[in-house]
């Protein structure tokens, strides 16, 4: 594997000591954001990355991290102010979620994130894209795509946990664009990505929002295999 | 006297139970906390399973179940709790030091009778009666044989385990739970089970030599000596030993002459000078008992127990404490709040959205625990510097009923988490919280505790739960209180009383209404979640 030579170099030292305060809303660039990073999320990342983690633990802790990313991603959905009356008759100035979001998972690893989304939004519509790479040319090819009919008018949570090169995301975004979805309405929910992939995607689609837990020179591999137990 | 009259034994704040299970429910005063089980000694799993079967909790005497009765009885400006345990600490969370009455006197002088009469006349809900008889030393074989021949001196100070006694009384005075040995007068050994006792508003401590040690005298707030004529005492003693304990006259008399009388003259009678008052004729002396009761009442009145309303009033307009951590208010958090606060939200959605919020709350609370740095090898055989929880074992403790709704969220993120439960109910007549039931892991002091309650208004129930945990020796800074919604006065009260307890919530509301509901609030969370609310809130 060529990535084996890459050394984690540019990471500042304090990254490795326990955090006093969680880091919230850390924008890497305008459209690349980390979920709030706490020692807790770092523990989850560690377990997911670790070699000796059992499959049961891998799924359990990946699900927890996915849930966090989903919750954070939902904050990009639209809302309007709403005032409600509480049971004791007082008013509460709240807000109401506005319909108009949907999820799109990239088969297969992206599907691991569907449960997390479903747990937060009981009846959200979820589309799917199947992209396969040609073994020889490494060219990504869309095999299957199914979206809600009005996907063009929705905000899309694009689900894909590991992004090493960005090729798949670029391809998926193109498919969505072909169905009328604007890149600024796409939020990529991601667990781990590489700086290379981030650059690649933001160069191609500067308007697309990337939400991730870690940008690191090496992203974990075989996520889908480990999650679904087909390794 | 209301519920105690005619019943035996007297009201006392003690319980005997297994596995730290403490059931505060029950019928009338005299049965609260009075039940008995064997303490399980953990052996092999199969053995303990068998024990579970055979050693179920049994009541030593039947509880008259007065379910329909009101939870309090008011007499002469006093309130008697007939079910749960009322607060035993003040608004600052500090235990109110119990009033300790020492009753000394010769054998068969009527100490227990006086103690019972005081309990009846006192009319306070929580009285612990501690007897020196529980603290006889365990006899070895020789001594046991001597005892059989009436040749062991049970009336000498050496016969008592004063160290354990002093330690027990000290802990009771601090409001902590104690294990009182159960002494068997046939085998002259301590039984395997214990009697659990709690410090109460009043502790009555009686025994023939209870004035014999300076440390004991120092802990007593009032000392009474029962001075009954020696002829009467001997007569009573003979009657009791012969007719109740099946002993013979000669043996009893020889023991009396040999040990009881000399010990009285040498060790007991001289301690009379320590007494604040001497009660001649024992239990018949109603004037003396009345005097004692009057004095205790005056002392108790000065300490006061109006907790909840006191809590609602204090600490306004102060900055929020540093031990408070509020979940950042994102649009999702506010949107979820809008759903669950709205009185028109159906239960299906109410449950769904409160569960989502609980998950966020628990994840946030976990992130505040200590972590340590570790280095792991990744799947690609690279070195990765990561984090690992340094918090140790975690135990969730939910405050029933609403706190129980959060257990699932905790289990969803922590594998193998242990769960304890505390039932605290608000007494509808006094508005005060009362402790009814608690079940915690044996080694609760070794865990980091996530104390869970859905809503915190005045903080009275949470404070009681924290107090319970502290009384079980959990360090204060090992407690995290997790709550979906809190009123600012509740936050202030808890943080003021227990500054080291970490408080995590998703929102803090400014006010409490006159029914102690948070305003604007969320209504009665438990009722809405479990669907037990009255037909309509309006």
C-alpha cells in the first residue's frame, strides 16, 4: 500500500493531549467542518482505527460516532421560528424543522450510516447510489442511482464514512447535480478523510459542505467490510 | 401518639436487608425500614443464586398496609411522615446533626421503656434506637463455657466492643449508613446478618455502660440516668430471666451477686454524675419524660426541615456556577426542545425527541470525564495517537420515575454499565421529597456515578439522591448529574451544596412556578413519557 509511507507530520503537538474544552465548529476551510471534537470523539476514533478492535466493538463505536455526525449534519437543515405553549401554560420561543431534507447513501459503506440518520429522523427519505471502480483503470462508474423524485428541491445529506481520494464523492455529486441538486445543498457526512481528498472535492465543488470527524493523512480502510462483516 | 401506639418494636430508622437494597416503603411509621434478611455473602455464582431463592426479604412483623392513608399526619404543628424518609440534611446539603439522647441505668432499670416512651411522646418520624446489647464482644470457647455456668461477667466494660460502638455512633451522627451487628445471646456470637441503620432526627442510645466512655459522652446531646431502686431491678431481672429466658433461680442469683451488683456499684452508679438529669422510677416517671421531650422539641425546632421552599427561595440572580455544563444550543437541540416542551405534542413524538435529546446529553456528559492518551496500532499497521477513557467503572443511578427514562440512552453508549435506582417521591401534602427505595451496587463508592433525572426544578430530589450517594461513601467529585432541563434555582442550590458535583443539562430555565414546576418548562416529564398524566393540563 502506498499510503503506508505517509507519516502524520503536520499535526500540532497539543492534538495528542487530553482536551480541556471541546473544539466546536472548527472550520478547516469555508465548507469543510469538523463536528465538535472532544476527548470522547477521539476515543471513538481510536477504537475504530485500532487494529485489534473486535467487530462487535467496531460496529458499536462506529454507530456512536456516526450518530454524532448525523446530529451535527442535521443542524444544516432549514428551520423557522415557532412559539409553543408548554404544559404549564407558559410560552417557549422555539423553532420548527422545515421539511425539505433527504439522505443519500453511497453503497455500500455509506449504508452503514443510514441507521444513524433513521434514528434521528424517523421518516426521512433516503436515496442510494452505487458506484464501482474499474479494477484496471481505477475509474469510478455509477452503476445504480435512485433518489426521491423531488430531490432537486431538497437538502441532501450525502453519506460516505471514509474518503481517501475523493473520487467517489466527486462522482456521486455529479450524479446528484445531473438530478438537479445544487452542490451548495449537499452536505457530506463523513467519519474520516484525507487532506488530499478534501482538496480534491473542494476543488471540484467549492460549494459542497464536508462534515467530518478527522482530516488525517491516513484514513482507515475496509470500513464497509468490517462493519458488515464480509472481510 | 398516632401510628406507633401499641406496636412493638418502636419506630426506628433501621433496616436489615441484602444487597444494599433499602425499601423505604411500607405502611405506617412503625414498619418503615423494619424488615429483615440475611446478608448475602458472594461465593460461587450458583451458590448466590440459591441464596437469592432462600434469602428473600422477609418482614419480621407484618406491615399493616395503609395504602389509602395520607402520606403525612399532622399533629400539634408537627408533621409525621408515614412512608418515605424525609430530608435529613439542610438546604446546603449538609446533614443536620441528629440529636443524641443517651440513656444509662442499671440492668432492668427500665431504660428501654423510657426510650420507647420518649419515642412515642416525641412524635418525630425518624428515630434511631441503638442498644448497647448489640455490641457485646464475641466470646471464645472458654468464655462461652463460663457464660453457660453464669461465670462470665456481662456487666463489665470489657464485655463490650467500645471501638465499634464509638465508630457506629459517630457515623450515625454524621448521617451515614451503619451496619449494626446482631448479637445472639445463645451462641454469644454475632450473626452473619447486619442491621442497617441510618442517622435520624433523633438517636436514642441506651445501655448499662453507655456513660462509661468519654468519646460516647462527648457525642451525646442529652444524658439521662434511670435510677430505679435496686430491689425492683432485681425483682424484674429474676422475673425476666426465669420466666422469659428459662433460667434457674440459683444461677440468676449467683450471677447477680457475683457480677451484676458489683459492676453496678463499681462501673454504672458512678457514671450518674455525667447525667444531665436523673430519672427515678424509670418509665413510670411521666414528668421526667415530659421534660426530656420538651427539651428535644425545642432543639429540633431550631434546626428546621422546610427544605423545598427554602431551596426555591435562595440563590437568585447569581452567576451560573462553574460546575454547570450546558449542551451547546444548536438548531437541532432547540428544535427538539420545541417538540418536547409543546403541550400539544403527542406522546409518540414526545418520547422520540426526548430520547434523541437524552442521547446528546449522555454523549456530552461522557465527553467531560477524564481521558488519557494512548498509542495504538491501526489496521494499516501505523501508529496512531489516540484517547482512552480514564474514568474507570461507570454506574448510572436513576431517580425514579422520570430518571429511569434515561437509562436506555446510557446503555446505548456504554456497554456493561451498571444501573442503580433511587425512588424519591414528592410528598403531595408537604411538597418535600421523600426517599422510598434504593438499590445500588455493593461497591458503589468505586464507581463514577451518572445520576440521572429528567428534570430538576428546586433540586430537592437531586440533592437527596446526591446525599444518599455521599452517605454511601461515593466521593463528591465522582458524581455527574445529568438532566434534560433544569431551573436556574435548582442549579444554584445543587452547585452551592455540592460544588464538586458536575452538572450537565441541555437547557436552564429561569423560573419555578408556585407548584414547583419549571417555567416555561416541560410539564411533568414522567407523566408525559409514561402516559400517566391527568386527562388535560388545562
